[in-house]
C-alpha cells in the first residue's frame, strides 16, 4: 500500500516513470546501491526522527552520518530516532521503504546539504524493493521545496 501511495504521489508530479523496482532488496544503503548499480552515496537515505511527538524526515547522502552537535544546534533538541515499530504508524511507510513521498499529514521533511554532493540521487519509493531516480533539484520539487539543513558529517573514510 505504501509503495502505491508513493508512486501515485510521484505520478501526480510527473515522475512516476522514474520509479524503479529492482529484483533485489533496496532496504539499506548498501543493498540499494547494489540493486541499482550506483555508488552508496547516491542513495538518498531517509532518516526518521521524533521532535517531541512530531515526526520529522531528513534525507541525506547515503554515506553521511548525523552529527549530534549540529542536530542539537539546528533543532534545539537531541536527535531521537523513531523506534522501528512506530515508523509506519507515524510516517506512513515501513522501515526499508521510508521516503518523503505520500507521507502522513504533519510529517515535516528536510533535505540535508550532503545530498548536494551528487547530481542524481535515489530515494526509496515506499517499499524495500523500490527507488526513484531524481536530480537533487527534482527531489527538492517532489518534497514540496522543504528547508535545507546541515546536520550531517561526511561518512566516507577519512572524512568523519
């Protein structure tokens, strides 16, 4: 159901033909990169947080890691991931397929500056066997022009 909701959302914006359904799992950054034949950094991972009781999604470059100090400075609270068993209830997509497309009302979406390391990125599309190929500008459009944040450190070897 979440995949169909995300696909309908993307189709309404004219990006339905960009949805990819690989045979292999795309639930993790490593699996998605292998299934899609791209660098892990090109996977736009979607991180799910709770800020008080409000669900927040932050999309980041696949190899980036959240910098807790930057997160606290930006949002005024500690980075608290949504427990896996509550992700679908709060976001509308289950773990492995969380994406910013067709989420429940009240979910705030942010894009991390780390995404700008790539011209093309692949966020999930609502299931653990899906992705959508988008330029960073198209991702921004598909997310409704959310605010950009800088809360990650570079996760590649030697850089953080």
